[in-house]
């Protein structure tokens, strides 16, 4: 269970890094419970350090103009999911609340399946700890995800 939480946190960190510099050889660190906890805490600290003042995380941009895809909501949803999946107490943290409020705004509704899928994961995860506060948003995103498929394909 804890390994999957670490995987979620690490996955979110990798996806949020905008630029990668050549890696330096680092000393081998033994895999212990203490080191895993430290790695999770460090990953969570990094994810929070990237959060914007409005509660969101920076978008991921792919491709070249004019057909550039901007995944505006996906990184925020992914960050919420990774953080709350790693520590359920964060569901009530003011930084997560701010991110959820940002994601729930009508102008942040998306049609890209990547973003919708991560939004569903985020809503589902926080709903477990917030008495289904975001069930309306989860239901709307699940419906949008199902309707997004055309002839077995997705956007």
C-alpha cells in the first residue's frame, strides 16, 4: 500500500517537473521504511512548492502551435490525488481545499480524457475523507468521460 502511495507521489513529481537537467550519480540509499517515509515527505514538499497562488499547479503543454495541447486541469488533479493518497489528513488541508475549489470552478471544466480521468481520481480520493462533498463534480466528470468516447476512441 505504502509503495503504491510512493509511486503516486513520484509519478506526480516527474510529471510536474518542467525541465530536467542531467542527473548526477547519487550514492545508493538503502530501501527502509524510514527512507521511504523521507522520500514521500520530500516529494510532497516539492509538489506543494509548485502550487500557484490560485490553488492550481502549472499546466502541462505538449506539441507545437497551432495544434498545441495544454493540459490545464490535469496537473492540479494529479497533484491533489498524489498528495491525498499519500496522506489522507491532507484532504482537509487549506492548500488542498484551495486546489479543489479551483478545480471545481465552471471555467476549469475540461474535455481532454487525460484531465478528466485525473479529475475523477482526485474527486474520488477526497470524497472518501470529506463525506462525498465533491460527489456532484465526480458524477459530472464520469459522465463527461463516458460521453467523450466516439467509436471507441477518446480525445
